[in-house]
């Protein structure tokens, strides 16, 4: 992974991107790696602690709700304080989160740690890191290269998440070959999470401390307020739908429906991660040809149809095939969505816009896991996947209708 990041940073330097960008990519890589194994391992870990299916949803909800509030606070402070300082705080929170999940074994303490920490049960990046890193990336790029930079940022996260998902099967191997208790082996993964937080802290200690001139602007959003609010509302529908099938709950669904092992689930999510990473590479050239908005919409609808189909597949191979096809398309909108938001606002509004679009997404997504886990617990296994697919198609059509005439800053590529 490090050679990939080094190659990306050298290529970005040719287009005038600041040298500090490689630290953002390296940190995103570490966080993606941890998110990859946590999303697969978390349901099995909580069930091994004796908790219910509903508890998996409650922990996921607490995580996403806490991330939404933290993202909102950091987004509000992004133009007033050093971004490096805010990133250091986020790295310390990540370390504390790993220590908390390693130390506690009952529901209420884990709910508290999930709420105040950085644990991520989904495939996407939902954390307090997000608005500040996005603002840093937008400032370090030119309009013509912004989508490519966000695609590389997302690609690094997707590749690392795939490797992390593969590692989720490690505790089963350790328990089988080294005589360690399965619960202890799973618990050790959260120590890796905490150590990764310290490594990210070290990376951000070397980040530049200067702030752009716009940081003295005290208004969070100005001329772009209404388009940002419109996007935030639409993104919330998408996020609620996605929250019904975050990776932790999709793992739970595969276990409940097909009795899939954690090791096999890790291998599956490794494959989905690779497919998602490949789609990140296609996002920038596709956006240059058909535009950011069209890329977001017309790649998203087929992926939702594959998800709906997976809910009704009679066998594990067919269900996995539908989910793999979905993964090949579902992440094309991630870098384009980030670049789109940065392109419809002024430079001084970027941190606030990233926060204002991320916070409602996290709030909406936070409600969904508890609902989905409750439905799975009741035996309505197809309901979360079906609801997710239908809601996402509604979101795509509404986004296209609401934003097709919005002008972007400069070239949409």
C-alpha cells in the first residue's frame, strides 16, 4: 500500500498538489484498513460477547450518530482553528476508541465509546476526519484535477478497506492454530485499531500548520447556502438507505441468511473492496465524459437494482454474485459526489459545505442500522436490502431533477 501512496503523491506533485497530501493519503489508508476489518468483525465480536442482533444495530447507530455530531462540530471549527490541530484530536479519538473496544465487554460502555469515538461500521468514510481532509484536498488541487484527487483519495481508502476485510478472518485462524480463545483473538484486533490511531497521529504531527486566507471568514455558509442545503437533504435519503446495509449489517445478513463464516465474509468483502477500488479509477475519466452529476446518478441506479436482486436470490453463490456486481458500480459516485460539493461552493465555504453535507448523511444513516437489525432479528431478511435499493433509486432520480441545471466552478472534470 505504501508504494501505491508514494506513486500517487509523486504524480500529484506534478499537478501542483502540496507535498502534505501524501500524509492525507497515508492516513486515509490506515483508517480504511481499520474500517475494513472492523465492519466485518464487529457483528461477530458483539455476538461472541453474548449480545443480541439488535445490539449490533444499536452500536452501529451510536457510532454513526456520534460521528455526525463530531463532524458538525469540527466542520464549524474548520475555518477558525488550525486544521492540523483538529486532525490530531481526531487521531487521538481513534486511539481512545480502540482502547475502549479492547477494554469493555458490556453494551452500555461500548455504546458510549462508539458514540464519542471513530468506529466505522460501513464501507464509506463517516468520521470526524472527513470535512477537514476534504477541505485540505480541495485547497491542494486545481479545479481540473479535483475529481482525480478525490478519486485517488477514495481509491486508497477502498484498497486499504479490502485488505482490512481480508484480515477480519485472522482471529479465526489464530484461534484454530495458536490455541487462543476466539474472543481474545477478536479483541486483539481493536489493539491494532488503537495503534493505527497513534500512527495517524504521527503523520499529522508533520502536517503544515498554516491556514488559507479564508479562515478568517466567520460565516459558515454564504452564497452557496441553498444548494448545499438541497444537497444535504438529498444526500440524507441516500445515507439512510445505505445505513440499512452498512458492511456490519450486511455481514449480519449473510450470517443469518446463509450461515456464512467470518473468514468467508472477510474474503467476500475483500473482493467487494477491490471492485469498489476499481470503480474509483473509472470515476474521474467517466465524469470528464458525461459530467459529475450524470456519473453519480447513472452508475448508482444499476447498483441498486443488483442489491434488490440479491435480497431474493435462493442460494449463497447467486446472492454474492449480485452483491459483487453491485460493488463494481456502487462507489463510482463517492469521489464524484465529493468533487461535486466542492465545485458548487466558494473556497471559503468548503469546510462548512463538507460538514453540512456529511452531518445530515450521518444522522440519517444512524437511524437505519437499528431498524435493519430489528428486521433481521424478526426474520424479515429481505426487507433491509429491498428498502435500501428502492430508496436509493428514488434519491438518484430526485438528485438528477433538482441539480441538473446547477452551474459548477470551472471545468466539471
